[in-house]
C-alpha cells in the first residue's frame, strides 16, 4: 500500500476518484476533437492534453458556488471540473447555436458561462488576468468576496497584463489565485528563451505576495498548493502565484507541427510520465481503483464522448442573423 496523500488534505476517496474521472473525460474529449479535426469536421483544436492534473487539481480547491474563474484557452479540464460537460465542449467545437460559451461565435477554448461563474475570455493572451483582478475588486466592493482563479501559460507571464494585474492585486491584497501552467513552450519558443529567472513563481516577490512552484503533473500536490492559496485569500491575506510545472503532450494547436521545434524523444519521455497514468497508479496503490472500477470509468467516459459528439454534430447552427446579436445593447 502506498502512503495515502489525499485524506490528510481533507480530500475524500470519492473526490479523488472524481478527479480521475474528470482527467480521463477531458483527455478523451480532447483526443476525439483531434480526430474530428483531421476528418474535416471541426475547424480548430487547442488542447489540454498533459495539463489535466494541474487544471483539475486546482479546480477542486474552489467553492464552485461562490468563486469565479477566468481561465485560458487550454483549460478544458478546469472548466469541466467547474461544471461544463462533454456536450458543452463539443457544441463549442462544432460552433453550434446551443454552445453555452458563445452560441458558436467564439473560437473553441474561449470559455464563458454565467451559470458556472466563468468569465468569458478574449484571444489576446493574458487579458483574463486584469479581468480577474477587477472581478476580485468588484466582489469586495459588493461584499460578496469571491476568490478568483485566473490561469495563463508561462509565455503569457511576460505580458504586461500579468505584471499590471499582479501589482494591483498585491497592493490591494485581492483574493486572486494567479495560476501559471508552465508547459515549457510558448508555441515554438522553449522556456529558456522565454524567461531568464529560475522560475515563474519567483516573479511574485516583486509584487509582495507568495509564489510557489509545484509539480503540475500531480493533482494532489496541485490541490494542496491551491487550497492553501484559496484559504489565504479567503482570510483576506491577498493573492498567491502558483506555477504548476507540466508539459504539453501534443502540438500547440491543430494548426501547429511540433516536429519543427522539439524532438520526438523529448515528447516520448514526457508521455511515459503522463499525469493520468501516474494518478491511476496512485489510486491503485492506495486500494481505490480496481481493474473493474477503472474499466467502468473508461466505459462511462467513452459513452459520454460518443453521445456528446453525436449530439453536437446533429445540432443546428445559429441563424445568420444571430451574428448581429450581443454587439450593441438591445431593447428588451
Ligand atoms: C497578445 C498576444 N500575442 C500573441 C498571441 C499569439 N499566441 C497565442 S498562444 C501563444 C503562446 C502562449 O504561450 P503560453 O503562454 O506559454 O501558453 P501555452 O499555449 O503554452 O499554454 C501566442 C504567442 C496572442 N494570442 N496574443
Ligand atoms: Mg506555455
């Protein structure tokens, strides 16, 4: 028996199995999207593959009724842990009218849902960071005090938006969790050519709040660091920067060919340490995941992905006139 690392953190057996299920679901939806893209059925994919542990471990640390999220395009695992479904993801990928993010108007990966407290995002990277900070300030002014999650890539931590948002949140001790998913590349640019400091987490000291660098491939470690940060924010002690070190297992997007900038050996090495396989081993070693339960979960995920694909493929497109909506204020 391996050491049980989740119970001392207050995570139940049911919760860690749910984490595993969500990691599998996000991965399988993503894999299906690549097939659909290569078959010419959907125009674009931007993947969460390799980053599921970071995203889902972090999501479990929030109060999903009260808190808010300003995620970035790779966060399919995160938004699914916040309530979105496989069907929602596929409706967005097929750009159908029922897509809850934008009615098929935004690119895939531009998540947004009033129902799940997810703020809609823009394509210029890092714009979600000052939005998250503003949201936290507004929440304080309203006396509701939600904790706000915002995520971004390590490349995006070089944008002015990150520094401006972090500075403002530090000065005003706002309850923001800055969550950097360091997957070692910004499209073709490797980490060493992006930043000269040791780690992205080191940047927090300049803004007067803690920064931690953690293993982003272990959902329990991610949960622990994020929960500490959320508790700190709820106490009124201000923001935290978390750098979850991980790896993007597939090309940047369906329009990228990563053979141009990284070796197959490097990718194979990362795949051999796939966070999903690692978490499965943990769950087996603590006696929670028999082969039978694992098969059941995999079957359930496969059914959900099939159902979501069929539903979204058959769903109607928006009416052309819909394009003109949500641009100017409309009379009731
Ligand atoms: C302001 C801005 N500059 C450039 C781009 C084009 N672009 C999209 S994703 C990306 C790389 C971002 O890398 P990183 O922040 O590490 O996130 P990752 O995709 O690796 O998760 C770039 C340069 C953009 N969308 N917005
Ligand atoms: Mg990156």
